């Protein structure tokens, strides 16, 4: 892993130098768009709607629309704003772990000790563990002030970005205000269903089936020779059943996904019951 930021956790007079690493990564297969007629790549141009010309990045400003008025903001305008470059992860308070609504969590980061002496790092980690607390911190990343939750994961300190208070929407649905009667029998049956599906969560038990089948589709097309040089465009479609074969393959994959989902749902309760009876 590559660190994306260096700084220090500060609480009281304690200073803990750290390196920051992104804790997550995206494994989705990257796709680009092509013209269905000749396979040529589709590229988007930054075209001005007033003069019709394609505009270079250096000639682009930002703007904010307020009703029938638009405010244009230049590089000079942004340079006048106080740019946040602090290298401190400032602990502002320690709160009970269960007081943070999981809906507030954003991206996660690992913190590595950036000092030959890791005593302060270990001290903070143990303190959070012993007190069952989470540190609420403020830090600057990519020129923006951010709110975060400093927590312990295994032997490592982590920061999870938090949404600001006005970024989390409140939900209010009038239909939920209506009185609904739930019988004891219905509640018992529902609890029984929960019990039959109860288990300890293991994320390794779950996979992204769509991405797996997309990879299988790509590999099948490569194996069939149904590909072109990246720098070339597609030639004219060959006569015959090539399109039908591709459609059949897509349909087979779609049916396989649906079948696997139904099978997994049907087999999981039975497997759980067998484990309990054993």
C-alpha cells in the first residue's frame, strides 16, 4: 500500500505521527463506451454551449447556479479562500462507541505509526480499547476540512470519515404514522424466520456475482477470439450466427445468476437447520 498523507494525531499534549492509507479499493471491472457500428471509442468533449468551441481545462472556471442567476468563480476567487493544509488529526472529543450512527460513515483509512517509537500510538489504541470509546477528530485531506471517527481495528488505528450533520437526510413517511396491528402469532413467525437465518457474519461468505459473471463473459469472448486490437476499430460484422451466440451467452449467464440466487436462498435455511440438528 502507498500512503496518501502524513500527519499527526493530537490529543492534549500527546502527538502521534502517522501515515494515512486508503483502507478500501474498488475491484469493479472498468468498461468504456464504443460505437455499436464500428467499435470506435466514445469520448466526451468539453464544448461551450455559447460559442460551440471545445474548451481546454486551463480555460474552464467553476460556477454556482442560484435560480435565474449564476455566479462564476475563478482561480483567483478560490485562492482567496483559506486553504486547509493542516497536518494534524485533532481529537475534539471521545464518545461511546455506540453513539455514532453507522449511516454517517464514509471512506475508511488505516493509520500507520510514522515514528521509531510507537509508544504513543499503542497508548492511544489501548486507551480507546479500555474505555470503549471512539475519538471524534477533525482533519484536512485534499484541501477540505473533514470530520472523522478514530477507532481501533485489530492492532491498527483507523479513521472513518463522517458526514457533516446537514449532509444526512431525515426520513419521514406519512404511511408509517398509520396504526398497524401486528398479532402475537405474526411476530412469533417472523422471529422464527430470523432464528432460522441467524448466523455470525463472515464477509468472506459473500461475493459480487455480477462482477464474477461479467469476468466470465469477457474471458469467454476472449477465448472465442471475439476481440480486436485495442488501438484498432472493429471491422464489419461477419455474417452468420455470431450475434446470436453472444445473445445466447448473455441469456445463459442471466439465467445462471437468477438460478444461483434462488438456490442460495432455498439452501441456506436447510443448511442452517442441518447444522443445528447435527
